[in-house]
C-alpha cells in the first residue's frame, strides 16, 4: 500500500502548472500522428499545462500568428480515428537556416513555450535537437535585437524537447516500431490479399513496389506476412546471378502446383553494383526467362492513407502520454530524448544517439526488429537447387487447441516449413487433442501449407477438448506415429493441455518429449505472455466497428453506445479496444464496480454533453461517446442492465443504443501483426524443439522429463522467453482463466485520463533514459 501511495505522490509531483507545451508534426505524414497529438494535448491539460498546436510543422513555428494556437480538450475529440495529421505538416527550408530558427525562437518566447513535442522522422528530430543546442544563443540574439527583454529571456531560458518517431518506413534505430508502420502494413497486405485472388485465377506473377528508399522494412515484413516468393530490399543487395536464382525459385513454386507468384520490391532496392532494381526490369526478366504472365503494381501513397490501425492508435497514445511525462521530468541537464517502444515497454532514448545510428546505417538499418524479421524470412526460404535438407529422423506434431484465432495458420505454416528445413518429418493433427486420440494425424509437407499465412480461423481444426481423460489413447498415438516432439498452438486450453501432459509424465513415459505451447487467443488471457496471436486482429475488428458505429450517429446528437466485447473474464479486448477507440468508460471483471460507479459514469457523460463536444457533435461531426463492457465483467450488471440504466438516467440529456459484437471478433483475415508474430514465434519454437531433441536423444530414443522441456513461449516486456508451464501455475487464476497479474491493467488509467476522469496513475514504470543498443549485422548466408 505504501508503494501505491508513493507512486501516486510521484504522479502528483509532476505538475504542469505554469508550463506550456508545443506539439507539432513534421516531415512525411503517418497514420497515428493524430492519436499522438490527442494524447499530448489531453495529458498536458490534465496535469495543468497549456498546450499549443503548431500548425504546418516547423514552417508554422517560423511564421507564428494563427499557426500557433492554444489547444482545448474538445479540439482533439475527433482526431483518434483520422489518418494523416490534422494540424498539418510541411518541410521547411527556412528552419534549416539560423535566421529561420531565430524567428521560431521568437514566436515560442512570445507564448512562453519552453517544451516541445516533435512528431516526425530523423530529419525533424535532428532539427529539433539543433534548435535546443542553439537556444541560449538565440535568446541572447533576440535580446540584442530588442525583440525580447532580459526578463523574458530568463523566464524561457531552458528549452526541453521530446520526440516521437512518426514514419511508415520504420527507419529509426532504437524503437521496434514507429508510429504509422503498422497501418502502412495494413494497406499493403489489403492490396496483396486482393491481388492474390486475381493472380490465382489467371496463374499470374505480380511484382509489387512498396515504399522504402533507404529502409526495406515494409517490403520485408509484408513479404513475411503474405508468404511472397521473393523480396528485394536496399539493405541486402543481391549478388551477381540473382536473376537466375529468382527465376528458378518461381519455376519451382509453379512446379509444386502453386498458381501464382508474388515478388515484393522496396522502391530503393539495388544490386551489388549499386544499380537500381526496378519493377519493370523484374517483369521483363520473368516474362523473357519463364514466359509467365506478369503484372506490376506500384502502391505509392496509398500506404500513407487510411485510418490508423489499433496498434498505431495504442502506440501513439502510450507514447504521447510518455512524452508529456518526459517533458515534466526534464531538467537543464537532460538531453533531448525520443520515446520509443522496445518489445512491449516504453523507453526513453537519447535523441542524437538514435539519429547518429540512422546516419551510420543510412542504407543498412540493422536494428533488432529488422534483424529478427530478416532472419525469419531466411529460415522460411528454401531453394531446391541450392541446398539439400538435413535428415534428423525426428517426428514433430503440430496441433491447434481452443477457440480459433487469426494467425494460427501463419504459425502452423512457419512451424511446418522451419521444421522441414531442420530435417524433421512434420505431422499435422486435426481437431486438437480430440483428433489426436482418434488418430487424425498425418504427415504435412512444404507445399501443403502454401497460402496459409493470410487465412483466418484454423485450417487444421481446433477443439477445446483437454487430454486428461484420453491420456492412454494419446500415448498410443504417439507410439504409433513415433512422435518425438509436440507444438501446441492455442489459448488458455492449450496451456492447460501442456500442463496436463507434463504432469502425466510420471505415469506415461510417452509424454517425456519436448513440448511447447504458443499462445493464440483473441482474449489474450494466457499466463506467461504479454501478447497472444489473434488479439491484434480482434482489436482491429473492434476498433473498426466502433468507428462505424460512431460515424452512423454523426447526424444525431447526444447519443451513447454500449458495446459488448468478447474475452470471458479477461478484460484485455474491452480495455485496450476502448483505449484505441476513444471510449469514455470500460467495465471489466478485473476492476470491480458498483451501482455508485455506474451512476458516477452517467453523471460524467451528462456533464460531457453540456460541453463543446456535444455542440461539436452536432455542428462539427464530432464522434459520440462510446462505453464498452466486457461480457463477464459483472454477473449482476449485464449489458442489458447497463443499457437500461444509462437510458433511464440519461433521459432528456442523451439517448442510448447497444451493440453486441459477438463472433465477428474471431473472424476475418489475420492482421499483419498477427501474421508476423505467429510466423516469428513458431519459427523460434521449432528451433527450440530442435535443440531439445538433440539434448534429450540418448541410446536411440528421445527422453525429456525436466521442467524446461515443457515450455510456453511468450513475450515478457522486452524479450521472448521460454517458460516451463509448471512454473506458470502459481501465476495463474485457473477459476477465471486469467493470469494473476496483467500488464495492460496499467493502461486503464491512460484511458481514464484521456476521457477526462480524475484517477491515479502509476508512473514508476515509465521509461527511463537509457543508451541505444546497437545490433551489429551478421554476415549474410
């Protein structure tokens, strides 16, 4: 309890009273920038600071006037779901000159702005850092010219700068993801999925050009997410003879009865002689060498457009709040920093260290996220003419357990192909452990999983059946098929299944084999991991539906929607979906509430309807408020009860509508994140299985009975970790099928703050300034 009080005191100490914060977007636009602006404005106002929009980037700062406008709470109420940047962005040549920066300094001093939040790429952030370094000299010059007096110079003596990286290219070192990248991947994958249907119909080859002049992240990850046959990026110029290798690969895939080929090219792709590789050159190559019907598609600025994804909204909101905290904590000795994402944790990094790394690797950005994706893509690439696969003599079975989740098929495909490359014979089990004990097991080959990456649901079939009642039959099937290792992909039931098999090792030696579970559930309720395969796709479905529902009411006024999400006793979807959709209130099981809380929420909405948001809704098309409820949040307070309560108490002020989203949250094609996440962790799991098989193979048989041979692979903060399932028992609330501690509960205060509720906020976990970790490129295979 003392810790909680100390934390609350720390948050209260970070007062913004008397401070002014300027927020601008600069350089190329990126989806999610508006969510970041909204978070900065509302968090700044919440702590008592004045916040100013600086329109049109640095140009607006130089010009001043109406370009620098004080923001209000209501002025950002409709920003969250809008793409691009509402406050405008422009490339400013004038700011690059000393005279331009002098003008900008004068405009800031006139308004007392000594805290800047800059959202942009490395060029924008470099300019901000130079501005800070010159600040004292600029003030002295303004005093000499008589534009400001000594008192104004003294009152504005320190300029603090915090950056957020907004770039669809993900070309900034020090962060795993930049704002806008995930949304750009959504646009690319939407196009690729559409193209694949027509390509299959006509047996065509498609060459797609995506953005990325110096960084091939979009090309690489989209190739991984759609199972492209070939990818060309600036970081890895192909050696001489690549044309022949590529054509051989395309020809092999057609010989394996694949009806289409996809080649993805970054716009900055070059060969080993620094010569550009164009889409037209590739088309001519394929047509002349193979005679395949080939088409070229250049995506262009479509990748920058559209609404931001759920991931980008959440990332931008978290980073925006973190940026304000960083500004409030800044001192004259604190260097300019960038708020970034490392794994699932917010971090602060020295701005210039990051920029210098980008400059050093301007055509070879080998940051952690990039290298992980590159290594996975190499693992999944197989060229018959170049390599002969090893033969390990081990048999590995893969199965899905629990409810279907988008991304399961991508994980199965990755596991099968990496397993085959490791030399194993791979077996697919249909319908989970129910199919296992019934003997629905068959060998699965490289070509069998072609095209699985973009498929939703579970192609193998999945059931919730637990193995405890069928142990003898399952053990018999393991012997019949000589299964040496097991990969289980699923939700909470998958975790329980592996735990039951581990505990049955004492009575069934057949279960003494390496076993691994990959978390795959939209509920994200599996212990041992921050994220699960399928949750991102479901969040996007929720957010997209909320956007549509809110838009449907644009012609009405004073309306509240009650939306019920899935998740059982886990409030992840409701809470994080609420943060991404701009909800006013979220009711979940993990945070008990009573009738007084409900009454307070109704009163809060009643007051909100009296503000400019209500007028804006009528006159400016502002979004109506959204209330979300998790299906098991309280047995007495059902969705119907809450709907009736809000309807009754809101009479004369607002009316109510309700919507139960249901199983649409489980359906649809997997998001780029879920495809990529499932692909990478499945590859990592198979490599772990290969190591354990070698370690446990003695006297002609596999025998693995230690705790570390039955593990769950999950993301914990910054790292991917294999954790023995038996050790996760103490972390699990089995009665409610949730982990005892859930990281996302720390995001709930953010949602409340951004909805204008007074609440305590634990800032002990906020990012601390730390050095940038360099990832050295490994020699290419």
